[in-house]
C-alpha cells in the first residue's frame, strides 16, 4: 500500500465524525418531514398533507410543496 493511500487514526476519526453528522442530519430531516406531513393545514381543509393525499388530492399537495420550494410557504 502506498503511503498516500493509508489513513491515519485521525483521518479515520474525522471520517467517522463526518458520517455520524450526516446520519444525524438525515434523521432530523426525516423527523421534520414526517411531522410536517402529519400536521393539519388550512390549505387542505384542516387535514394533514397525508390525509389530503389519501382523499385523492395528491396534486394539491404537490402544488403546495412546489410553492414552498419556490419560497412561498403556506
């Protein structure tokens, strides 16, 4: 193995820390998204986005998400 290809213990520790941080961020995003999808919204007649989708209004939810991504939240 070439010297440049070896990882020092510090490099391994730093890589593990980066991976752990990425996993934590992913978990936090998933939690926020799950809560958001289950929160009732006036835009959906007091239903959550999940309930609106289940009621056949997936297009309305998609348009709402698109609007939020463009900077126009509910």
